[in-house]
């Protein structure tokens, strides 16, 4: 009787273990399948995020370039009026702030640092931002070089000399911004923090 009981216990244990193996394999397969789906979803999300960032940068880069040229006196600065520069700032502000969830905090901070180097904001209630550059430099006179008619009222759109930003600082902020934006889409590494 004892031998039959031991034999029945061994057979029962074999059956239980034999049944547990397929269950364990099924559980592991489900866990791996779930992890694989999660990884695929994350990869899809990352791809869509990069695509959205590329779309946003495609819209932003021409205006960013125009601002850079105007404030550093290179490229097409002679073709742009102060109101056009403010229009580009407003478009960029709308683009970056309305779409800030699509950018890292470091990219938004780099954008804000670049814009604050170019513009003096909150000048007076109801007033537009002022341009942190002058009417003249070693590169010429904005009034004389402008390819169309210069409105005398535009002179007030520029800050006093003490509030202007040097072209070197603008170049540094622009480089930091382009590095941050490049890292958003994987084309450059992010700038190192000091």
C-alpha cells in the first residue's frame, strides 16, 4: 500500500510538473510578446515624434536664419525691415510655445535664450519688443542699405546701445540653439552644460 501511495505521489508530481512546463512557457511567451509590443509602440512613438519635430523645424529654420542674419549683419539683412523681423519672432514664438510638448526643455530653453539675446520684451504695455541691435555698424547703415523705403518710425524699434547684444553672443546662442534642435532629431549631440 505504501509503495502504491509513493508511486501515485510520483506520478502526480510528474503530471503537475509536466503540466506546469507548458503553462510556464505560455506565461513567458505572453510576457515577451507584451514587452515586444511595448518596444514596438515606443519605437513607433519615437519615430512619430522625430517626424513631428522635423516638420516643426522645417517651418522654423528659415525664420531663425533670417533673425540670425539680421542681427549679425550677414546674408539677407539688407532685405528685411524691422516689422518683418518682429513678424518672424511672433511666428517663431507661436511655433515653439504652442508645440513645446514636442521639444525637450533644453531645446525650449535654448530657443528662449536666443530670442532674449535678440529682443527686449515687455518694453511697455501694448508695445512690441525692441530689437537688441543698432541702426549702424561696421557693416553699414540699415536705413541706407534697406532695399525699399525706410519708415522713420522704425528707428524707435531698436534698443539703446547699452541694451544691445553683440554679434558674438548671438552667434553663440544660435549655435547652442541649432545644436539643441539637432539633438531633438538625432543629427547632433546636445550641447554640454557648463
